[in-house]
């Protein structure tokens, strides 16, 4: 690692040249699930689309509910720049319009609205990419709670202004060599079909295998079942994220998603190390996790690319 850089900050450019001609959906790429939750703030309102129960509890018992919801909503401890430095190349960006505040008040959401404005975060990503010209990120914009047609238009224009020529227009999934030759560093997946039809710079939603399980054994069983059905044709994500449910949260009010996840990481990491990228039916592609800085998760996912040599 040069100049005290994080060891995985430029892993794509350091891949063996034999892998430069494989399309990105045949490589193993680390991702972060609910990328933006590190900037949830205690003052943030609880999102309306979340469970009614939490919303009502939040109004009635804010001093009790908010800290609990906060603990269960934070899935990442590293900020976007730190995640990119750590080697994460798929970011899961859930965007919502906060009813309070200005008309173009777009924030990230996961049960609670975050304090980060979408434009600021996208700008931070583009500045990081300028410093790492051979790294490529896949950005998945999803959820879109409270978003009107006009707000979609506004968000897409922000995306185009901020990334400009860095955006790879949709088509066949490119290889690293193709992207480097064109100076493109961003594949932007946008889970709104109308917007995708209007803008060739946007890619459709990327399938995400989300197990919605509390226990790691159940999650691994779900992922194995999905693999048995065969991998999707293009980019796709296997989510290594455990999910709390309201019953679990209320039964463990002093715990947090982090407390639930960290002890299980070794078990989940062992599964990750057994995977292989490539074009086979049971191959994996993007693997997204919670608390991506903990454990060897990112390095484990990157190391799977050696199996292609």
C-alpha cells in the first residue's frame, strides 16, 4: 500500500491483468448494505414508510424509541470515503424526500432519515474517484420514498452534473479495460423504471438476494437456495446481512444490529471464502455486508478473484 493508503484502496487497478477483460458481473466485488446509515442522527425523524408501530412509538415515547431505532438502523460505522478506501465498490443508496424542509430535500434513509444530503455524498464519491482513476463503483439508488416525478428529474440531473463523463451508459456489462479506455468509473443502477427509460446513463435495478433472516444459518441456507436457482445474467448482489425484526428488537432493547452482527461475522465470512466468481450457475458477483470495516470481509471478497486465474 503506497503513501499509507488503505491496502484495498486501489484493488481493481492491482488485479492481475488476465482479469481486466472479464465483464464486471464475472468478478467478485465487495459491497456495503445500507451504505449511508453511519450518518443517522439522533434528531432525524423516523421514516414514515417504516413500521407504523415504530412511527407511533416514536411520537409517544421519543426518548425511548429513538435510541432503540437508532441502534437498530445503523448498519455501517465507516463513512463513504472510508468504505471506498477499504475497497467497497458497490454502494446501496436508499434515497428519500423529507417532507420537512426545502423542496429538494433529498436524504438517505433506513428506518430513520440520515443527516447527509444526497448531493454532498455523490460529490464526495466523485472526488474520491478522481483521486483513484482506475477504480470503478456501482451505485444502487433505491427506495425513493416520497419521490415525485419532478424530484426524480432533479436527482437524475444532480447525478449527471456530478459524475458527467464518469457515468457508463447502460448496455452490455463492461470490463475494466473498456471502462479505463473510456475514462468511465460509475455504473449507476436506478430502481425507477420510468427514469431508466428516459436516461441512457441509468442502469435498471440490480437484483439483490436479501434473506431477511435473524440467524446466520438461515441466511446461508437462503443464499444456497438462491444459488441453486442459478445466477442472474448480469450484475447481482448476495446480501450477507442479518435482519432484525420488531419482535427481536423489542426483546433485546439494549442490543443493536451491530451486537447481533459482529459475533456472527466469522460464520458468514467462512461462507464468503467458499464462493467463486465467474459465469457458472452457482457463481457469486457482488457480496454486500454490514459493518464492512469489521473483520476481513472486504479482503475475503476481493481474494475470491484469484480463483479465476
